[in-house]
C-alpha cells in the first residue's frame, strides 16, 4: 500500500444524489464529483470514496426503498460503475469504500434496510433482509463480489475496501465477517471503525488484531468519542503493529479557529487535531 501520510480525505456519496432511477445516473452529480477529484489532484489530496450513502431517510429515493435484494444490488452495482468510470483515471483516488458499515441479517427476517438511528442519521445499512438458505458469509461474499466486479469493469487500478463496525469489540468471541478469509478475496485492505472506550484500550487493540488476515489494515474512522485524547493516542501507539494508517474526523475548523473559540466542542476537537498532527509528524520521523 502506498504511503500517503496525512493526506487522505474520506468523502461520502449519497446514492439518491447519483442515481435518479435504477439505471439512470445523475450526470450533474457525476460532473461535480469529477471537479472535486480534479481539485484533490491540484492540492495533493487522496480520496477515500465511500458510496451508497443513505444517511438521511428523506434523501433515500422512494423507488429505491421498494426494491428487493437483487434489484437493489443491481442499482448499487450501477452506482459503482458510473462512479468508478468517472474516477478511474485520477491519481487522487486512494480507494473505493463499497458502503459505510454494512451488516447482514441473522436468522430472522428483517423489514428495514436502514438501522441504528443516531441523532437523526442512519450510518448502518443491511445488504439483505433475509438469509434464506444462505449463510451470512455467502451473502457477504456475493455482495462484495458483485460490487467489486462493477468497479473493476471500469477501474482496474484503484483499491477496494468496505468500512465495518468492529463487532469483535462488542462480542469478544465474534469473528470478522467481511474480513473473513471466505469473504475478503476481492477486498484489497481492511477498513475498521474504532472508537476506543476509557479503560478498554487493551480490548480495542486486541479486537483490531482480529482483522489482520494478511491484508493491510486501516482504522478508517476514529475520534475521542468515548475516551480521552491521551487514551486515543495510546491506542494509536499500541495499534501500530496491526494498522497501516488511521483516518480521523475534521469538521472544517482549523486548529487556530478552534483556539479562538470558547465552546467545549471546539476545545475537544482542538485537542484531537493536535494529537493527530503530532502522530502524523512522529510517523514521518520514524521513516
């Protein structure tokens, strides 16, 4: 994996903005994406392009909500075909993230594609509502392979991944699904979202190691949401044996702007940005 330093930016593409119908891409949105990619090239950024976002129910097309599994996967594949076609020639693309935090149902039939509402947003999606006679591994593998093939039909050079919730943290005996050896054949590296908890850094480090299946591992989301900045720094240091990199949150305010603010939220963000910058500098010095 190419060493990218601190220059990776994750962008999220809403399905409803890019697909006006099952086979009808929105050319205006694709043109805007093309301009964004050109800007990234100009300023020296690499993009983690995360797709199929349905974070707000109001933005999810009604025609899409009504589709069954096969038709839904077909739309998702078409989305990735047109996005990959627009991005394929750019050196600013770091990777394509198939979907933010997909999950597979258990033994019971589900009714809703979106789940886990958080502050009015839905960051988690099901990729199926019913296993039928399939295993979870079979569903996950078929879905990954379908979307990866769609991307590869337009772009055979950029990396493919999928950002997942580390269920191993919640259930220590759990095993990774999307990053099991049975499923991950067409994923180029593991992307895992970690928010370590105070007093549980050992568990977070151990859980991250479970995703080491012979592919690079990237902590694609992290922030001192449930722990102190110092504890998150400890997680960085102790996870170096497993992780090839970390991507954190930036809300648009520079450290200097946060310093001039009197809000608690900006103070927390400032501490996080300073720690992240320090970590990036230390990594550069270790080369």
